[in-house]
C-alpha cells in the first residue's frame, strides 16, 4: 500500500495501519487497553504532527486523536468517503439589480480547512464565494472573476498593479461596484495601494477578507462578503474601502477608508479599525440599512477613472527602537533606496545616534519621512529638541499618515517621479484621505 494512502502517518502507527489494511476514509474501531471503544473515519494527519496518534473523525463531527500505546485492537469495519470539498451550485442572478464584480485574490475568505494538514488553504474561487452566500443574488447581479490565489503575505506591488488594472477593466465593463476578496494580514497595505493607484473613481471599490475560513461555524466570511457586496451595489460613495466586521457580532459591516485603516488584532473578527478617522459607511446585516459618513465622494458614472498603477519598491520602512543600529540606514543606501519612511517614537523621534546616517541620506537627495509608532494621534516634531533637530536636518513629518499607508504611498510616488523635491511635494499632498487637517481626539 502506498504511503500516500495514509498521508501524515509515520513509524509504528503507519505500520499498524498498513497491517490492518486501513486507508484514509476507512471506518475504524479502536479498542483501548481499558476496553474503551472508539469508532470513526480515519483522516489524514499533518506531516508536522507527532507520530504516535491515530486521528478519527467521529459521527458527531469532532476529531479525536488516540495514542497507539493505549490501543489494544484496531479493526477496519467499513469504508467511507475520503475528506473532500463539493462546490455548491451557483445561485441564479436577478435581472435589474446593480452589477457588482467580485474578484478573488485568495486569503481566508476564499479558503477552507485542509484536513491533510489541519491548516487553512486557498480553495474557493470568486464564483464559489458567490455560491456559498446565495443571499448575494438578491442584492446584486454578481459577475465573478479569479485573478490569483495567494496568501496575503505573498501579495505586493506587482499584484497591486494587476488589481488596479483589473478594477479599471471591471468598471469599464459596466460594474457598478467592485469587490475584491483578499487575505487580511496585508489587506490594509493593498487598500492603501488601490487608493493611490485608481483615482477619480465613479463607483465603490471594496476589499473584503475574513478572519476565519468559510467552512468554520464561526466564520465571518459570509457576513463580510454580504456587507461588501451590498455597499458596493447600493452605497452612494465612490472610494476604496475595506469592509469587515464592526464588532464581534454578525450585525454591522463597516467600510473603512483604504488609507486610514489598520489590522489591530491577530484573530478577532473586528480586527480592522479606522485610525484617526470615521469609517466611510456601514451596512446593517439585519435591516439592510446603509449609513454614510459626511464628506465621502459620491457615485458619478460620468467620472473618468484615472489609473496610475505602477509602484517602485526602492522605498524602505524603518522602525526605530532602543539600540537601533544606524548601519541599517547605511545599508539601505548601498542597496539603492530612493526614499525612507522612519517609524519613530511618540511625536516623531529617533536617537541622535542616527543623525550622521540620516545626514548622508539627505545629502544624497534621498527624502526621509517621519511617522509614529503610536496608533492614534499625529506627528509633531516641534515640541521637543530631538524633533526640531530632525526637522532642521531635513526629515519631513507626515502629519497623521499611518506608517503602512506612508510606505505604500512612497512606493507609488517613486514610480511617478525621479525628482527628490517632487517626491517630497507629492508625499505631503493629501491623496485619498491619507492626511487629514484635524485628528480625532478619540477614535476606536
């Protein structure tokens, strides 16, 4: 029997399973040395798991691991189906509803649990997403497309360009809203990137993710996707946003502005928060009510989309910390960096040990910008001597711009101009709400 038929099992456990002629999907009865009896379907194990347990899926749906050392007797009593995923049938579209394009790029919202490893793996296409949430067909006429299938940590400037061009294509083909499914870990970077890459939007463009995969009972995939599609189809706005849970309940989905949002928790469903600003809009999943924030750009189909989708990766985001080695700035210079974003402490400070390296960078016409490691508030380098010294040196404060937004904007700006003075000018020019004239005293 091939080892693949008993994937994830090794050593003595593997030998015992082979001896019993078991395979993945076999129904086993295990009798323990204390005469306990367990019956269930043999499922694969992760190659990274220990090699002493047999894993069964019980009739109640739970998985249990049973140590071979505790097992007195192992019998194959039947054959079941191997774990598999069946794609649901697509729901019917209703004519006359707004047209919304769903573009899939991967991530947890487009994933399922892989019983081979116990991990979450990309599995669903954009069409599958629409199929597993049939409510979408009553909200909009859904047009689905798969662009790529990547974990979000693998998505970068090259993908941002592809996504921006795809947005333009879908809008040109008549979409009245575009929804992009995306992993959450770098979702806010992509939100910022599209905010700069597609300007003068006539319709909403909403990125959506999920903290928990689609086949888990606690998944937020369906409500997030429902909220995103509803806002893309019906909300009177034309901006790039990120649609996710407002709180822990399946009640409100909010659209955060793409340049003013951050992932603030590793696993909670309300991980995304608007920083120093209000969300663009909210959708009540129970009533279907949409609430808009004042000052959000309105839909206008006559507006001509402007696409500038190139990014230059010769930009560094450098986080200062006590004991920081200034040689890292020198190293960045040797690697051809064209612009640096410093993530300083508090109001925008770094150690005086960095002064000489910063002088060299600025002398070589490499702009250096300052953001803060704090989540709330804005940079003010006029308060303390350290900040004033950095200002006199030529370091440029970026007001209340989020660090992640700042590095994405710098990559985008570097692709638009070679002029150091123009780079400084463009970074300080508010674009898609990345800089605001006033910072909220309290935000959440």
